[in-house]
C-alpha cells in the first residue's frame, strides 16, 4: 500500500515498466463528485481552447497569485487546506486551484490511480497556463505555481513549459523527462523532499539530487531541501489527511518540518512575486 500513494505510471509517459508501477485492483473504480461548498472559495470557470474547467479561488483580489496543484486524489480537503494556508501567509496571496480531474475525486487508492492514469498531461499543462493567465488578468501582477506529489511534478514542468510563471515551489515530485526537462526551467524553483521518501526516481533523495543537478544547468535560482526523518506527503497535516496517511502505512511526521517548509515557501514566493 505504501507504494500506491502517488506515483507516475501513465502509459503515455512511461511506455515501459518502471519503478512506479502500482498494484492493480480487478474492481472497477467508483467516482464521486464532491461539491465545493466551502465558503472560503469562489468558484469560477476558465475557458481554454475548446473546453472549460472549474477553478477555486481564495485570498485578496489584488494579491500576487499562486496556482495550487492537486495530489493524485483530486481537488479534495487536503489541497483546499493548503490553498487556504497559502492565502494567509505573509503579505497575503491569491490562491487558485484548477480542477484537473473535472470534478472527480478519488476516495481510495484504486479510484485515485484510475483518475491519475486517465489524466491528459498536456491538457493539464494547458490548464495551468490558462490559470496563470487568468490570475494575471484579474489583479495579480506576478504569479507562482506550487503543487504536491503529482502537482509537485507538474509545478516543475510549468517552470519549463508555461510562459508567465514567475516562481515555482514543488513538494515531493519531479516530472518524467517525457513531460519536461528541469534543465530547461525558466522560472526560479524551490523544491522539498522527505529523506525517507521511497518513490525511487520520483520523489526520493536520488530524485532530489537529480533535480538539483538539472537546475544547476538551467541557470535559474533554485533551492532543494530534504527533510530528515520525513517521508512522502509529509505536508498533509489535517486530521483527515493524517488518518489517510496512517491507513496507507506512512509514518507520522513532525510539525517542525512542516512549519520550516511553509516558512521557506513564504520567503521564496514573497521574494519572486513582489511587484
């Protein structure tokens, strides 16, 4: 179960078997569409190409913008908690969550895996691009991108593929080379990893070191932080998130590491998103 929390196994990105292959279930996954009734958020739709998608916005109207990218579960309680936290940091940010799964949320590992495997990765990059453009057209002079696990990898990809991104902070995830090469990053990148993360090549210490070497080549400002004694998804500290992590065999991490990561996040985004 530990190897199933959040890994890249989409056939279009990894045509050959990889270390990220997951245990499969013979049952058809079930989906639930959860309403985003949380009063903290404003729900709007953004149009791009010939499709529209929902986004959820929280924070001051004229604040620097930050696109917040989901884990493989979808736009659930955890990513909403992160967005609210971000909106309240420092001088204040306007956080925007694009719904990459179009309203679907994985309620267990099998569902999340199915949604993840079905994600249109190039389409997700287009969603991020449209989200950045919307924020810049609606009061945010500068815009950053952040994300967790799957969203962390997409955050780094956005530093390569999305024009107009002013800063990136990624949590435990790097994109596969088929999607984006961090050596081609065009925006400052800060990245966070857990020392005990076991997802080899995606978010373990080896992946962190590889990312650091790539970012050196890119020439952009960067920081890569590894947190001793912490595993994957260590930023998920809501009661629901802690329960879910424990049920999946992940250790309970320390609040000190989480607060340090948020402090570094705040400093990075404030430095590069200040007008």
